[in-house]
């Protein structure tokens, strides 16, 4: 019976117009969120022919399927693996919150797969594979730089010993050259 009602809802939603706020094209700052027109001379409020339609109870979907997913399951938001214990497999499906990170998302997906719970906003197999690939590539990237760092650090430790000596001699040479130039400037006759 729910499937028949879901099909009816789909047909109704297909015919339903977009309810846009009055004068939206004239004043884009207002946005398109519906607000009931309250003006005395409003053509939409008076239901004049050829004008925009207003929301009314006739556009409602059947009460038994209101708020259900297209599959006929009730949508339950999940943000941790513990939330899965409250789910009824036959009548509810889960939607994983956007703010859940990859590691916890992977945990939730694996538990949902074990418990045979439907995930409504993701493809279960593809999502698990993508996250696992990402995690493995991240581990590989973290492992490689550790070797390079040790080589760089060894070079840095060797360089300062040599460079200190060369810097001192270079600094002394520069100071002498600058001193000679100053002496030339001072001794010039006008």
C-alpha cells in the first residue's frame, strides 16, 4: 500500500508548481522563499487567472507517506556508530550527517553493512572503498617523508660547522672593504 501512495506522491510532486515569493524577479534581495502575499491589490492573493499559484492543502502528499524517503523508509540522521542500535531495519534507513569525519563514517558504514541497515544518502560499497583507499594513501604519504627528514637533518647538522667558519671570514673581508671605501670618501678633497 505504501508503494502505491509513494507513486501518487511522486505524481503530485511532479505537477506541483514552484512556489516563489511575489515580486521575486523585481527584488532579488528578498530571495525565493515563499511568503504569503498580504497586499490589498495583490493579484496572487486574489487568485487571478494567469498568476502564480499559492500553496494550499491540495498540493499535500498523502499523510501516510509524508516525510518518507522515495524507497518508503523513514529517514533517521546518524552521527555516531552507537546510533545504529536504535534503527529498525524493516521500516527505517539511515542518513549519515555531513559533519561526520572519514574515520567515523567508515565505522558507521561497516556496522550498517553488518547489521544489514540501508544507507539512504550514500552508495554503501563505493563509499567504503573510497574511504579505505584514501586512508591507505594517506598512510603511505606519512611514511615516506619520515625517511627524507632524517637525511635532511643529517645534512643540516654538517652544514653549520662549515658555514660558520666561512661566514666569519667572509664577514671580516666585507668589513675591511667597507672601511676602505669610507676612508676614500672621507679623505677626498673638495
